[in-house]
C-alpha cells in the first residue's frame, strides 16, 4: 500500500503563562520555522516551561532554548507537550538539526543530526497522551569538553502520526528552536544595523517598505518590529505598521524585513521610522521615503540611526554641562562671599 507522509514544521513560541497550543497543519518535512504559531485547540502542542534566570526578561529566552555555554557545561529545560484533540495520541519527542538560510530558521528533514542535536537528549522520548493530556519531558544539553566555539542551531520536535484509511499517513510535528552558543567567558554581543529602506508598491498597489538589515553581532537574531510614518502630505501621520514575518539572521548574514502598509496611503514624501527588536536588543532608524505611483520599487534610501547610538554621548555632554553650571555658580558664590567679607 502506498504510504505518503506529510508533516508540519511549526514552531510554538509560548511562555509558561500562555495556555494555548497549536494545531499542526500538513506541510513539507523541512522548511522555515515561523517565529510564532497562533494558539489553536484540537492539535499537538509544545512549549517551553523554563528559561535561564539571567535571561528571564528576554522574550526570546522565554520562547526558545537560548543559552551561551562553556565546553563541558550541562543544562536542563522542561518543556510541555499537549494533546488537545478528542483522540489518544502517540508522540515522539526528539532533537534534530536546523540551520539559518534566506532569513529563516530551517528544520532539517526527519531526524537529521548536527553537533547540537547530538548533544541533546530527552528523558521521555515516546509519549502516550490521552485526549486533553499533557506531559513534561526534560531536555538536557551536554556540551563536550572539546566542543568548538560558535553558535549551533537545532529543534526539539514533538511528532505524532495519524494513519488514514486511504493509505495516507499524516505526520504532524511541532517544535521549539534551540540557539546555543559555545565558548569561554560571557556570551558574544548581539547587534545589527539597518543599511537602507526601500519604498515600493506591490502588484496590487499596496505600499511596502523593505529594510535591509545586517547582523553585525555574534549571535543569531529573530528580528521583528514596526514602521511609523510622519510629516507626510498635509502633515499626515500613519502607523505603526507591524512587520509581516520575523527575519532570522545568523552572525554576519544580511536579510530583509518587509512591512506592508495601508493601501490608501499617498505616495509621500514621508519621514519613516523603523523600530526593530530581537529579544532585549532594540534599534530605531529613520529615513525620508516616497512610494512610486505604480507597482515597482524605488531606489534604496540611506538611513540615520536614532537616539540610541548617541545616547551615551548625549548623557556625557549633559553631565559636563551641568558640572560647568555648578562650577560657575560656585565661583559666583565665592565672589559674593569675598566682597561681603571685605
């Protein structure tokens, strides 16, 4: 009998306080892993339950297994696997390789291994989940003492198979991303630059702004954000408009973040302010843009980094100015005291 296997590659990016799960839809076994899947009942779900105490304020570390480890280190992370269907479910939980390409974290086919997945084990690899049941396997990452420095990527998958009378077997799998950096000392710094903004109109006439972004740091980034417009025709303002899809960039990689705007917006010109974030890292850039009158793209426009880059300089200058004012006031007071004594 012909056996066709279909699988889903959805990432559940949820913190322990969020109770939703995601139903896995048929898709290719290997493919881009969305940074977030909407909660939905009636499916297989997986979410991270623990994050490092040092990264409790970092939204990426609350969604994914993100850590910097020394050679020989061992970490444990609990996850939750849930069955929100009305039927029992047999679930396999396992690590597999992943990589970053074309602005997306891509899961490898099946159980393809890499260094990080080979360092990763689970205390519960096969689960029998009754309808509505949940299990909490523990993920253990054991870094070899001779591990080479650098960042590794993998996914912890939860996979369920459902036979079909027609001979088609549906394989649904959902997973949690792993970003693990190895090396002595502290974690490499994260940083990025926005090199340009391009204003364009899609074939349907909708305006779109594309930001060209470069990962200038030592860790992978999951970039999302918003774009706001101001000082437009007639002093109009608009937005903020959210990015359509988060862009994942490995160190040294460049990519784009696309933001679709309201189709009723006039051509401009506009002051465009883009705010991009990855975890706790946040940057703002600004440029003057104008949309073409018809479908197509204008020329890329250079951007200016906003206050964040010069904040330290501004604070330093302000402190110096305050010190100068204090010195002047002190000298004046001493002068008055001297004249009074005389």
